C-alpha cells in the first residue's frame, strides 16, 4: 500500500479528486456559467452569433473576465470575432477554446462544463508529469502535487482560463524529454501545442533548445526543440495577421522596461498589491536564492527558473499586477520550474530552505478558499 500511495498516479488522482469535489460543491450551489464571467457588455457588441447569445451572462454590470472570450470562441469559433475585445490577441491562444468547443459539440449550453473539465484535466496532467519527473530523480512524487495545489493555478481553473491546460501539456512534454529514452520529438510537439494554448509556456522549450545547442553541443536537437515549439504559435500569428490584419498586440504581453516597474506603477499599493508582493514576488526571488545556494552550479532546471522569474515576475507588465488573479496564475511557470529544481535541492539536504518559498506560494489559500466554497 505504501508503494502505491507514493506514486505519480496517486498524486494526480488526489489532486483531481480535490478539484472534482470543489467543482461538485460549487456547481451544487451555483450555475457553472458563473465561472465563465460572461458580460452582457461584450455579449451585446454584435447580433451575429446565435450560439454566443445563448451563453448565460453572469458578470452583472461589470466587464466580466477573460474566460468569457474562451467561451465565445468555443461556442462559435469564427463568429466570435466581433464579440472579442482584441480579436487577434484572443485568437492567438486557440487550443483551449477549440478543444472545449469540440468536446461540447459546439453547444453553448455544454461549453462551460467542458472548459471546467479541461482545466481539471490540465491540473492532473501537470501533477502526474511533475511527480514522475521528481520521482525519477530520487525525490518523493508528492512534490509533484505542489503545482496542482498552487492557488494561482486553481484560480485559472475556477475562472475558465487557459493556464491549467497549457502547463499540463508543457509538463507532459517535460516528462517525455526527462524520463526514459528522452523522446525529444514527442516533447517538442507537446511544447508546440502548449505554446498555442498559452504563450508563456514557450519559455521552457526556448531555454531547453539553447541549453541543448550551446551547453550540450547538440545543435540539431536544440534547433528541433525550439523550431517545433515555436512553429504553431508563429503560424497562428501569421494567419491572424492575414485574416484580421493584426499580430494581436496587447499591453499585457509587453514586458516592463525596468525590474518591477509594472508593480511600482500600481502605487499607492492596496492590500491586493501587498498580497502579490508576499505571494508572487517574494517566493519567486526566494526560490532562486534557495536553488542557487543549494546547488551552486548551472543546470537547465535552474535556467528554467531564472527565465520564468525574470519574464513572469520581475519584468511582468503593469496590467498583470492589477491583482493576484492575474499575477498569481501567470507565475505558474515559476512554481513548475522550482519543482523541477527540487530533487537537486533536496539531495543536498536543504529541505527546510526549500519549503520557504512553498509556504509563501500557498498563503493566498486563506483568501481563495472562502471564495471557492462560498454558498
């Protein structure tokens, strides 16, 4: 029994059951449509799509949230264009809504359920893959559950956003590369699909490609990883430029020019900004310090962490520091990179230090949990 419990499958099942239990509780007391946050403001921008008109507006008088745009595309992939705030930007992440629409049979009544289901499956995939990786390196597979237990990733699932599925695909790619025969082609293809789901995941294959090419002198493998990972995203961008006449520029994708400028511009800080400093900025920097102090050597896992911290925390733009719902879920890549570094940290006896950033990352549950189970 002990061996069965200490397995990647057990970790993934436990995380999955926790999410299913929450989803069952939530949908017992609320409509599943409330997770999508459809706003009548965007839903009334056009009158050309009957499926989109059938989605239930649940955002009241507010502008809603990004999950509504995934729902619009899932319900009517081509007809969603006039309902989107920035069509080229929203269409540049097509995998999540298209899979949800396909699974729902393009029915707007079912789309909210498939968006939620794909989110939960993404969490389970990332948990299983990370647990498999850390176990292969001598650590407990339960450390792989840290990403699934991360409140920022939960917010992505509970708001019908793409991070969960994207990072689930990414972690499966990392597992394909790390475990067994290092199936680099499979990994590269999964990286490409993940990048077409959420572009922040492309940090990992770009770092890996550079590492293979310049550190391991495997130039061909490095180019394969980078090119196959980038190809779907580039093709999508070019196609959107032809179709919509735009590359999908958005302020939220433009890095700040100075470290933490995006956070500094939020001054004067409210409690929401202090929460981000404690639960996003501090643990990211602390994770870097812990890994470097423990290992004292460069590794591809350390570079994963460095680049994710720089892009997703240090130079994160102003719109993404508006609240933890934005910056917390965006920083998911930092948590995953840290989990990949954990076996090396634990091997050197730095268990207590490793838990310092983990505790800070988990602190937002004190605000997230009451909202998640509200009746």
